[in-house]
C-alpha cells in the first residue's frame, strides 16, 4: 500500500464467473391508475401497467421491473428475459424493507417516476424511455425511520464470485455473525470492501455478456468523507447483494446527515462497465428538475468551488480537498502538477475546507459557496509545520500520510480479518537501521495480541545527551486503545487520554479510517543509554480499560512513529 500510485483514485470493473439463466417473463395487463398523467399500457414499448400488486415498468429497452404497491420494494428485475431479483426470498429495498407505504406513479413524457412515502421518508424510482437504468433517490428527513442503505438482492447462480470483499459458502464464523473463515484459513465478510468511497464509481458483477451494477451517488448527504470504507456487495449461497450505503455507523467519524441522496443508478449492460455518463461526476438530470422529488436541488441552485493551486505539497503523495458541514460533504482531487482543484454541484452554504496529504489533514479553512456562482480561491499555502513529515527525525517508521501504508499486513487488512491465514505474525520486534523496520512493524497493535512490542535503536553521544520527543501517529482506535511507552525500562510515560474515535468495530471489519491523532511523549535525557554501542529499547504497550480479548481487545492503527532530533 506504499507509494502514491496505490493511493491514487481508481475505478475498477469486476469480472466474475458465468451466468446460469433463470428466465421469468414479466406480463403486464392494462390498468388505470390515478396520477398526474396516464401511463401507457403497451408491454412492447416504454410505459407502465398495474398487475394488481405491483407497478410494472417497461423501459422500452431490455429492462422490465416491478415495484410493490404496498411497500415500495423492487419485486422484479428482468433484463433480456432473465429474472435477476431474488435473494433468499427477499426483495430489493431500502434497509430491510420499509413495510406499509404509500406508493404512487406518474408519467411525464419519457420519464416514469414511482414515489414511496413511509413516515417522514421518501424514496423514488425513475425510468427513462429506451434506457436499461433505474434512477433512485432517497430522502431521509430525520432519525424516525431507519434507512441506511439500498440493497439490490440478486438470485443465486447468476454471477459466480469469490472476491475478497464477499461472503463465501461457509458457516465458520470467526467474529460475530458477519465474518467467516474458509477451510484454508482465508477470511470473508461483506464488510471487506477494499475500496474507499473516493476509489470507485460503481460496483457490480458481469458474466461477460450481462452486467448488473450500482453506480453510486455523490454521497453529499452521506457521512465519513472521501476515505470512508463500507460494505459494497456480498455473495453467499442464497445469492448476492449490491449496496448503496446512505449512512453506516460502523467506524463512523461523523454524525448522520439528513436530506435527499441520489441519484444512484441500477444499470444493466451487455457485460461491459456502466456508461461513464452515469457517474456522479458527469451525470446530469435536468429531466428530473420538475418531477417534484422532495429535497431535489437542480444544478442552477448549486455552486462550484475552484482553487488555483496548492503549494507546500509533498508531490510523492496525492492530495484531496474535502468540504463538509452538518448538511453536506464533497471532495475533489488536487492536480498533481500544481494542486489545482475543482468541486462542482455544491449545495449553498459555509463549509470547512480540508486539504489532505494522502488521508492526513494538513490544512483547513472556511469557504462559502453560493448558488449559481463559482467561489475561486487563491493559491493555498500549506505551512511547513502542518505536515509532521517536515520535522527532522533521528529515525522514523512509516510515512505521515494518515494511513498504515507500508506497515506489516496493512494491505491485507482492508479485505481480511486479522486472524486470516495470509497475515504475517502480528508479533516480532524491530531494529532501526535494518532496512526492513517499517515492513516488520505491525500496522495494528492490540492489548491482548501484541502489546509490549520492542523497537531497538542506537543514539550518538550528542543525541543521548538531550531530551527528545517521540511521536506516535494513529489513524483510529478500538475500545479506547492508545499507546503508552517505556524507554530502557528506566522511564515510562503517563497514560495519555484517549482521543475521540468511533465507538464500533474498526480494525476487524476492514477499516483503519477513524480520526487521525498524534501522541507526543517528551522523553528526558536521563532515559537514554550513554554507551553508543548499546541499543536503546522502546517498548510500546496498548492501554485501555475496555475491550474484550484477542482482536477485539483494545487496539489502534499506526500511521507513523518517529523520534525527533
């Protein structure tokens, strides 16, 4: 996971398996429906009908889908005669299904909109003539309704999948009821998504001749920022699931935002990737401006932010500019050559702008975005002191980039459990100057697994004669785990106060992303060994009064460790 290339924004297509067809034709009967405009009853072309239990929408292309009239579930998803909907006898829906809802339909020219009302929540499906797409919006107004995801449930056997971010056909649970182990010791979980939100535009499956995808929204009403990881899809014996996560509490760093999220898109292809015209960065929906979607803000009611450049960057790393307030979040990548950035379609408001080196915040300011206007920022200069890597160090483990990049097992932990057979031993001490000290140091430390890890290093006579600051940067913590240090068994630091971190699982569900924090320890000169031929020994213990055992004991993820000159 080291190097700038591995941290760059990526888009991926996942080519998996072959399909076993399960033909199921959707028949539609002509029916009258109250609404602003009457629908077409023609099953051969674009239009809709009512089969008594569902609204049946024919896109006029190769897609026919049904929405339940009493609950707003997606009950059928037929592409080129094959029924894809159906996983464990469940429909596709918001969360685990809304239950009793008011469902209405209207057709406006070449657009059909189905609206679902459930308490204060509003959900929408839209179809466009000649497209194999379903556009979705979800407006959660408050916490009275649980709605944190939309899940497309796909029949078993249509797509084969043994990707690391998926369930496998096993019942051997290693943690809770959502992390499993195969017979070879490899672990699987729906949590293991590998990718941060900034890394993907779509997720799904393809057989080479048919592809089913969810194209994500811009996540402006989601939480966690551009580097948040969450479940994206899974495959089990019962079938598969594709997710658009609207809010997820696991390892969450922000409060839930409310309001309209979308559009996100369920799309079918002939095997290839979704059309780039559907991506959140390019998708425009002027056809939806007048549909009456609650909370919908057209492009004319949004603004843009542009920055002419960022100086003071370390060009070995990608830089990201994030915007956030209580109502919305956005981000954009800074151009590697000069730091230019642009973020479009922003809701009006005052935002905290944060510049990230990798995933480490190194600059922050306030900006105001107005509807129909571009806010232009002059060159941002990152003060040298804002980047901890600029401080002179006697030695350093890792890189100050807000991630555990380069440490032992760091790559694996975004798609596997720490107990996975592929993981190198979590124990083992390191020697500064060995050339492999960073890769030998574990990315995670736990009270019950590898607390008490030792770091050996030598100092010159001049260095040993002075006090020094030792810093440990962390990216998240579980159960208030934080490091306490001891030097040469002669000096032990005080137990530091725990920084604010997510309260849920993190290190075992594929995410190191919490709140970056730096612990600083002032080590007196009296702690060092004056014999320069001898190693000084640093012991790092994880302390906390909470947590349980093993990999669920108190723990923390490491960003970097250094001893300042």
